[in-house]
C-alpha cells in the first residue's frame, strides 16, 4: 500500500474531545469546522474568491490545530 495524500489531519478528519462528546449535538472540535462556522456568519455566496479571514479567526484555528496535535501525539508543539 502507498499513501499518497495526507491522513488524520485537522483538514481531512474530525477531532472531537471524547469527554465532551454529546450525540445529536454540534461537537466542540479541533478541525476546520471553526472556519466553516465563521464563514456561515458572512454574507458570501460561496464562490471564489473567498473572503479574507480576520487575524483572530486564523489565530484561533491555529490554536485548535496545535491542540489537536498535542492531544493526538502527547507532544508539545
């Protein structure tokens, strides 16, 4: 087998904290859903080009990805 694309990253997979999981509800996550949720608040027709993201959204997304890395690997970033 040859893996040709990325796997188990916050861009391709969903990461939810197991201790906070609640069936049937929106889950707190460590993936790109945070950006999607932000984009849903905008008046944007979802056609390119996409809107520029505010620095706070970029920073919070980065923090979520780093936390996912830390939780999955047990290593500090």
